[in-house]
């Protein structure tokens, strides 16, 4: 995904999920995606799931938009649901500023 306008911000979330209630986890991820996509400054998201590892890339227009999502009431509520669901064994969140993006082949 090339969100175009450089620079932009990227949240990289790597999670290790438990084998507890995989259908519940899928429903949670769908709800999270829907809520996040409504946030100001959201540019898009991608995720790769392999076994029990999920790597999510979330693109934001600005650092302020990304930070606002982190403290948004909707985000706090969905995080509670995640903890209550018992799906996550661990999570790592990385933040990056993307200053340049090259697509191959160029458009």
C-alpha cells in the first residue's frame, strides 16, 4: 500500500494470539478495523496472519492523528474487549515515520 503523501506515519502491531476462541478473535479484529477506519487521519491498514502471529500495518496522515487514535474512547473500549477475550499472549507496537515510498513498477 502506498498512502502517497509523504511523510506519513505507520503503526506496526505484532501480536501473538492464544488458541482461545479464534472466531471471537476474528470478530474482534473486524470490529477494530471498522472503528479505526472511521478515525480522522486514518489512511489504511493491512494485516498478515500466520499461525498465531498477526502483523498489522496501520497508516496515518499525521503523528497527531495516530496519537489521537491511541487515546480515543473507542480505542480504549475495544482494547478492553481484547483483554476480556483472552486472545493476546503478547503484543509489540512500533511507530515509524515514512519519508519516502517507492513502488515497483512505478505507476
